[in-house]
């Protein structure tokens, strides 16, 4: 039986300074809002964050960024965050930008126990500088190492007390692969179900990957509103 928490602060209680965290979501869609807020309140520092992006200035991972809690960011897109730009230009934060498909595969490989793989993405650019380059069938590839983390924090639509998870629509995004690649995976869910209540055919992340689960309400902010006149 997995441990069900009622306090977000307790759920992330053993995340310490210097930890490496993977964080689910894409933009503001599918982010573990309450777990991020708990990390902000705990004021844990020197974090290495692996996520598609770093939120916006006033929400999501942007809150940790603004609070100077992130030492290094590994992601694929950071364009919506002015504070991120400021910290990069001032040398306050270390950044590793990775093509989005490669980032996803590095995380998936980490969760699958695959140490590295070859990809043509980025070959001939600064992204693959100092990386092993090989040719296969006349095409050039670069060696990319897998990513793993001390903790993965994810958001799901439904979960049960065993830790089985179901994601909803586009909030699925990076969450399923990130759930597999952390030594400890903490899942924030909108609905906590009884064990056996979720149809096994509907489960996206099986409980073997999830160590902690907690239910919480979410604001679900919109990153950018577009109005049609």
C-alpha cells in the first residue's frame, strides 16, 4: 500500500538543498501546483530542475525561480519568463537547453534503465559540442545520456491509494515519463479514489512507480489568453 498524504509540506519533507527534481507539466498545463507551492514555502535551495519549461513569472516553477531556489535548469523552452531571462543574462542560474524530443527521450530512457542513446537532433550545432558523434547507415548521430532525478513530482487527474494514476487530456504531456524517472515519485491528484475503483485499462502510470500520493484543489491558471474579436 502506498503512503497517502494529507499535507503537501510533509509530502515533500525530505527534499533537501541540492536535490535534483523532475517536474511534470507543459507550460502551466498539468503542473503539480500545490507541490511546487510547498517547495517554495519550505525554501529549499540549490535545486536542479528538469522540466520542459520553467513556468511563468508568477506561477509554477517561476515561483521557485523568483525565490532564487533553482541553481540549474534543464529544459527545452524558457521564452515566457522574464525573470528567467534576467537570471541567465546575469549569470545567476545555469541552463542546459535540450531539443524537446531529445529531452523527452532522455527522461524516458532514464525511467527505462537505458543509460544513453543516439539521436540526429542537434548534430552540427552547439547542442552536441563535446558529445560522442557516430555514423549509422550514412547518417550522423550524437550520443545523449539519460536523465534521472532524486525526486519526481507529477500531477494526475485521478489516483488511488495504491498510487495508480490517470491523466486527463493534454495534462498528460510530460507527466507519465517523469513519473518513471525519479527515485521517489510524488503524485498530486485532483481526485483520490478507492483501490480498485479505477479501471485497470485506464491506468496511465502503474503504482510501481509512485511512492507518495496526495489530493489537492488546483487553480489551473491559463498561461496566455487569446481573444478573438
